[in-house]
C-alpha cells in the first residue's frame, strides 16, 4: 500500500501518477483563483460563503496529501526540509491561522509555487535542471555578491552623506538616512522623484550616481553568468523513495541527499 501510494504521489511516469499530479495542479490553480477573487469586494459580498467553503475544502485535501507524502517516504525529515516540503507546508498553514487572524488566509496564494511540479509532470526536467544550475550558480557566487553588496552599501552611504552636506534640509535632504534613501533610489535607476537636488553641485553628484548605477547593474549579472556557464548538468525525473528528493542528475545511481539507491 505504501509503495503504491508512493508511485502515485511521487512518480509522474505512470498513468495514475501523472493523473494525480495533473489533478493536484488544477486544484492548486483553482484554490489560488478563489483567494484572488475573495479579495475583490464585489465577489466577496456575493460569493464569500462559497469561497470560504471551497477554500477549506482545498486546504483539507492539501493537508491529507501533505501527510500522505510524509507517510510514503522512508526518511520524512529530509522531505520536510526540502524546498517542496516547505512550500507544501506553507501552502496549508495560512488557512488554519486565519481562524485567529482572518486576513492571513490571503497568504494562501503562496501555494501557487507548488505548480512548479508541472515541469516534472510534463517531463520537462530540463527546466528543473536549469533551475538547479541557477541556484548552484547563486550559491557559488554568494561571496562575490556579498562583497559587491557591501561595496554598494558603502557607496550609497558616502554619496548620501555628501549630498546631505551639499543640499541640506532646505532642499528636502533632512537627514543622512533620507539622503542614503535618495542615493539608493538614484543608483538603482528607480528615480521616484520625491526628493531631488536643486544646486548645480548636487545635480552633478546625482549625474555621477546615475552613471555609477548603470555601470554596477551589470556586475552581479556577470558574476552569476560566469558561474552558470561553468555548470552543465542533465537531470531525470526519478524521485528518491527514501527522502522524496527530485533533484538527480541523469547518470545518478544514488540519491545526492540521503545516499539511497535510485531505482530507474
């Protein structure tokens, strides 16, 4: 029974498994649409009680499915700590919290992240592989990105402080933190326009900040792209029976998370 449930819930290479995943994805999309419509006053007033019943129905079904996933695998703690395990949990918690904090039910839209399973259902594991490669690239470049962010923080602090001295409170730069806010908005090329320099020197500094902003935008992109180009992996759609991990390279014989044998 346990093995049969595992094949239905975790495998997408069988008719029942694929049917279950398609039904799950449709249910997720419907539940998200219900939450979105419920936030519209007109629909809430007219169909609010129907949305309430449907939302609880979906939540109960997703809760049963969540515990069945835990029951099916030999090492549930690994699944619970995995990306999909956390998302599966977060997708049902808001509805239960809404008993005490009604507005929290709108956080249920997070369950739309579960639709990422569609890549496995449609055997588009290349997309999952690309996503894993991107995450690995981000992890590999995190030190460089951290240094870059520290440099940007230092830069906006200096520019903001100088702009505070140049413009002063009379031109809207009432404090150094507010001036730093302006520097961040300017360097990121957002430019809200709520405060702006009025003096020639201040405008010159603003122009310099804009140029620096355009130059620095490409730096993190280049760092991640360099790491990403060094990674070439192929992934399959085999799910580990022990921990439920779906992230396996095409030629893998053992699970990269728990070390269990992967049965093709």
